[in-house]
């Protein structure tokens, strides 16, 4: 009896040891497999559990966002920067911004599959919800309550409206859509074009005062150094920043008298009819204003109107590429 009991105890001990060894092998195998899985995760994926759930983590302007691994259905609301980036990368959103209920002509190539999700600052939450977006790209101009509401529908990223963040914005959309190579190519081409432009301009305009204004509701507006096309003029092309631009904190109205006092040698004017619906003759009225006619820019025929599409924001990649080309063409005449 004692002999049988001893054999039974020995058998139990043996099984226990085997089970422990088996568990160690499983654990080791699991660790190795996890390491292999982590090795195949892209730099934007934070861990394998997210990958298994079909999500990944990306970084944009020092913030992390959890987004779907495969982004197909994009809604753009409020962010004209994201709209312009979509033009550059040929991304076709399922929902996009309209003006007066219609897509602007400059966005025709990318809005063939899109539904209107409302005006620039007035998103239609119900329509956005019905589109079942994988991700929503909004604007940093949105009020917190609007951003909160959109974040309840789908992963939501507020795209910067500051011009100097144009590369980060373009790379964000590229990261979401797998078009990183195209974004890199466009950025490199812009830099090459800028180098050529700087060589063409040389020192001929070194002491010239160059200003960009936008006409809205019949009023001229100027912008800070980091907004509109100003980074192209002052950072990229190196023109001296006028005091009035240095003093601007946001979009600021400038009177005819103040503009005449500034007396720019060159002025780029942006005038969009829909932004001047109540003052359709504002552009001609300003050009014919006797005070403005005394400025150097008008006297020397160096006031250029809509060298790029008047709805262009000025700062994003599409605006930069086209404004640089158009501005250099005018400035080297």
C-alpha cells in the first residue's frame, strides 16, 4: 500500500514539473512572438493590442491620437488647410466643406465622392454622423463645444490654421492615407522651387516693402507674420516685415489712410466675390480711391489681384506651391 502511495506521489510531482516547463515554454514563445509582432508594427503604432483592434497611434504637433489602422472615410469640416492638403495628395473625402451649398471650383477634382457637411464654421452633425467617418479633420478655430461634439462621432483631429505648420499638416493627412512618399516629394519640390526663386529675385527687391491683403465685406485686412501668405513673403523669400504686419495679432482691418501711410511697393490682393456679396464693387472702388492711387504699388502697376484662387488660405501646401510660382512670376517681370 505504501509502495503504491509512493508511486502515486512521484507521478504527481513529475506531472507538476512537466506542466511548469510547458508553461515556461508557452510564456517564452509568447514573448518571442510579441517581440516579432512589435518589430512589424509601424512607427505610428504604439502596441500590438491596438493593431489587433484595428487602431494605431499617430503623433501630430506633439499630441498623440488613436486612429483606425485603415482610414478610408474622411470627413473634413472647418479646415480649409485639410481641404488644400487633400488637393495636393489627391485624397477624396466622403464629406467636405461647401460655400453657399456648393463645392468651390478649385476643389472639383477631390469632391467627386463627397457630400456637403455644411459651411466652413457651421458643421452639420447629423450629416457627418450619417457618413460613418473613420476620422474627422476639423480646425483649431472650432469652439470647444463644437470639437467635443465632433469627437463623439469619430476620431477627431483639429488641424492647425497657422501657416508655419503646413508641413506637419500635409504629413498628417499623408500618414492617415498612406501617402507619405507623395507628401515628401511635394515638400522637396517646394523647397527646390524656393531655392530657384531666391536666386531669381536676388537683391533686386531687398529694400522693397511687399504686403498681402484680403478684401472682405468691402474692407481691407492684413495678417500676422505667421498667417496667410505672409510666411512665404517674409520667412521664405526674406522680405522685410512691415511694422503693421509685426503689430497684427490676428486678421486686422486696415483703413485706406493707414494703408497709404504704409505705402507698399508691391501688394498682393485677394478678392473673392462670395466674401463681398454686399459690396461687389469693393475691389474697383479701392483701386480707384484717390488716396490709394498715390501709393507706390498702384502708381507703378505692382498691385496684383488673385494670383492664386481667391479662396486659397495662403498658408497650406497647395497655396504655397502656387503662390510662390505666381509671385515670382510677377516680381521678376
